[in-house]
C-alpha cells in the first residue's frame, strides 16, 4: 500500500511498517536510561521513576492512534492508520520530564484532533500535525515555565564534560538529548533516497557559521555548549524535513534550510530559547508553497529543475491489454 512517510517527499511502498520507527529506537532507549533508570540506580529515586519516560512515550503513541480512530469513526469510514501515532511518539520525545502526564495527554489529543479537522477544511495547508501539536504544547510549556531538567540536573549532582554532553547528558526533551545517537539515526536515513538530507545539513552548517562568527565578535565563552545543542539537531533532523511542511524544489530546500539555521541561532543568541526553533519551523512552513513556487520559476529559468517529484501515471486499461496481447501475437507468428 502506498503511503507518505513523515520524513519523505515522494510516495513509495513501505514493506515494513517499522521502517519509520527505526531511527528513533536508540534515542528512546537512551532517554529511558537517562531519565528513568539512571535516577533509580545512582540516586535511589523511587522505582516508579523508571515508568515516567515510558508512560510519556506510550501516551504519545496511543493518543496518535486514538485521533486516527475517532476521525475515521466520525467520518464513518474504515479505520486506517496514518502517521499520527508516530507524530505523537516524536512529540513525546521532546517533552520535559517534569510535565504533568494528564495535562500532556489532554493537550496532545485536542491539538492533533483539531488539526485533523482543519486539515480537511483547508487541504492546501502546508502545516503538518507534528508541528501544530508541538507548537501548542510549547506555548503551554513556555507560559507555565516548566523545567526541562531531570532530578540529577536539578540537584546539580554531576559536572558534565563536553563528551558527556555529546553522548546525551544534556538538558532537553526526555528522549532528544543524545547527539551521538542522533548522528547514528541520521546515517540510517542518509541511505534512504527519499529523505531530504540537504535540509538538516544546510540548516546546521548555517547555524554553526552564525554561532562561530558571533562568538568572534561578541564572545560568550560557551560556544561549545551552543554548538552541541541537541534541540537544534533534533529539530533539523526530524521536524524540518517533514514531507508536508518542507519544500520539494532544490532551491526551495536550500533557502528553507538556511533561513531556519539563522532562526535557530537567533532563538538561542537573542532569547536564550533553544525550543524557539520549533516556532520558527512552524512559521516558515506556512510559506512553503510560496517558496516552492518562486524556487520552481527560478529553476526553470536556470534550467536546473528536474521533475522527479511527480509520480508516474498509472497505465490505462488499453495499454495493459496491448502489453498482454503483444507476446501472444509474437508467439503465434
């Protein structure tokens, strides 16, 4: 069955439904270890602490499935599973461990369900449910000042080196702090021809260049912490490359990625808010149709546009009959 994978820009046959989940498995395992197992093992936290990250991830996945189920019931259609369960899982990976589980489940359900309603009313909307729900939740997190620190980070029990931060001892979402495992996930996606690898590469290059230049003229002394920001990397790999909310033209992807790299740097340098990049992606994704339109016109003028995005037309009945009858005629002769 043909489906649109969340990080792909063309239709393809997904023989294995687990294909889209594979890049997130190491990050999820590390998140459970960092925010669940480690506090119990090293700090004698209550044993149920292990369940907190697991419950967050399970709730996100199940809420996504419920949204698809209720929408199908409402429309009196056969139940079909879209990418919403995966979106719920990804959003859970970015949530602060201190957030109330019940509030999280309620906000996630209504934001995803509301988006599915808007999606039907405005089919040309370039925003994805992933970005819409993430933005709604982040508005709640920012306005209520929920901390992203786990128990260890709140108590400042350990001093983390640069290498520790690289492997995941960073302040951030419950399963989105390990830069090492993000790189492994990116390498897995790299070999998929349909993944828009140009976007995270250009976005991160722009972000690094802006951070290094600003450090030269306005030094802060923590350039490594700025560069090793897991939130920026996670957003570049899995949010900026979403199939519905990112450009498909070559020039469009370049412009989109460079603009997001600048926004990522500004959100940290100006507002000291790494999660601001999610707001930036949501905002810029609304203009993706316009970006693609102008990029397409420019590519046509320069002769660099290649129409690889359009799916091949299905063969009609007459063509199929001719292909079937031709071998028979040849054999009769």
